[in-house]
C-alpha cells in the first residue's frame, strides 16, 4: 500500500501549522518508510493508529496554545508538557476514543485491498 499521498498531505499540513522539529519529521519518515503493500491487517491498523495519535497530538498542542498562562514556563516544563501530550494522544488512539484510525483502516482496506 502506498501512503505517499497521505504523508504528503500530512507534511503539507504540518508545514502550514509551522510545526518544525525532529518529532514531526521522524513520524512522517517512519510512515513513508513503511511499505504496506501486502501488509497484514494488524500492521495496517497499527499505522492508522500511529497517524491518529500524531493527529491528536498536534490538535492537543494547538489547543494548549490557546490557553493563556500567567506564569513563565521553562524549557523543562515545556519538554514534560510535550511528553505528556504525546502520551495522552497515544493512549487515546490505543483506546480508539476518536475512531479515526478505525475509519482510516476500513477505508484503506476498501480502496487498496488486493482482489
């Protein structure tokens, strides 16, 4: 399965948001490097969950930016905040709370399943 279209849209989205840094580029690279042609259902669902977790992470980080804070935060606080957001997004994806991964999985199976 070729995810180049999905990852290019994903890359354009993160560029538009101004998301820079190794975390976003590493996740994009890991999705691009996975050749899902002939992948098992479990592997395909895992990639969909990774995408959902990253999507939720970016959404949560943007939400945090909208909340004003009177206190000045340090780099250490920012690091742990980012780490906590990443963990929350992964847990939500694993628990299928948003349902985006399942919908992506079903759509990809319908569109790309070998016949």
